[in-house]
């Protein structure tokens, strides 16, 4: 599968990541599956609701299941689906951590943006394979309409 998003979508993710730096940002990727393409239509920023050990949102993120349910419902009403999740890695590579892997759902695209010194840099996309391991997923930036 290839994730197709516009430069606007990417910019929304990057600016969200820069705003929350040095903490991780997270959000939902909404769109459609079309054959072997995952067409992104909307980016929905969410709060990082991680509240585990010492509130370490510099290294962790979690999306409130209630938020997720609300978005799922409103997007379904508009004929959209949640097709992926994005989050940032402050001062760290755009490579999923073991925590990311354990929390990941099959089929979703996981877009990770690395932020160095407050500036968004690399963005990589990942998806789980049949063995629950992350593999790179190609993505294409289309022109905004
Ligand atoms: Zn992560």
C-alpha cells in the first residue's frame, strides 16, 4: 500500500510536532482505501493523553480512546475512515520504538516525524507486517487541490 497525502497535510503534522516540542504530538489520519492506495483526506490533531509513569510525554504518546471514538463516529458520518496515526519523535529518529510497536494496530499507517531542536525533519511511514513487525510503507506527496 502507498499512503497519498498532500503537502498541506504534511505541513499540518510538522507544525503540530513543532508546537508540542519537546513533547510528542499525536493525531489521526483520515481518508479512504482505494485499491493499493491509502488516500489521506484529513489530519485530525489530538491531545497526547499519556499519563503513565512520570507523565513522560517526551517519549510516549497515547490517544484517548474516547477522543478516538468521537473522531471515528464523526468521520464515518462523512464517509471517512481512520487510516492511520501520526506522532512525533522529539530529538530522535523517525523510527518506531518498541512501545510504538506494542500499541500499534494492524493495517493502520504510522507516520512518524522527527523533530530536532524544535524543527521538524524527516518523516517516515510504517505499517505492521503479518509478524507484527514494523515495515516501511511508501508515501507520496501529491499537490494540494
Ligand atoms: Zn514513537
